[in-house]
C-alpha cells in the first residue's frame, strides 16, 4: 500500500483546519482569505519575507493590497498556523511547529534542519527549563569566500 502523500495534501489539510478554526472563532471565511492562506502554506517552507509573500499572492490576485495580505498573515500567526521571526532586520515567516533553522547570513537563506537529534534538543530544552520553544535559529556564514587565507588570482 502506497503511503506517499499527494503533493498539496498537507496544504489542503491545513486549509481545512483553518476553515474550522475561523468558524469556531467567528471570523468570516472568505474566498480571498483562503486563497491567501493557500499561497502562504505553499511557500512557507522557503521562509518567505513579507514582500515575497506579496509577490506570490499578486500573481493570482494582482490588485490585492499589501495591508490586506499583512492582516491575513497576522491572523494566521495569531491562530497558530505560522510564526514570524526577524533575521538581519527582516521579518521572515515560517511553519509554526518548533524546529531548528539554519540561517545563511551571507545569502539570507534559511533551511530547516530536519534531524531527529534537533527535535530531541528542542524537547529537552522544553522539559529541562519548562519552556515552550518557539523557534531555534542558528546563524552561519555559508559563503566559502569568507574563509581566511583565500589565495590565487581572482
Ligand atoms: Zn524553518
């Protein structure tokens, strides 16, 4: 039996949970709100900035205002579907589930450390200090150029 998830199944599942949560809390469930949420859920793995989300949303909704998008992001964060954190003075959005992020300072890229040890590390911090871990960020210099002693003609 195939257990592979269809691509997008994860996004659909999140959207279904979002609809239920919006209704439960008395928010309006509009087509626009769901369309924005779908794009956010589709791009969240890339740790997009606000402007990147605006660009992605405007591909299908060119006339939408940034403030509408911003308000929807705020709501998604408030409802616990996404979170935001600042990297080099820029707000980046991410999946809500706590995990270890590796930030490449040179390029501003962020990748998730998909590792069992990292998951255990977060659980141990939570247990040992009685805290709810929100986000773990490891800042790193990724560029080879920043190593000292580079030689040879440029
Ligand atoms: Zn992440």
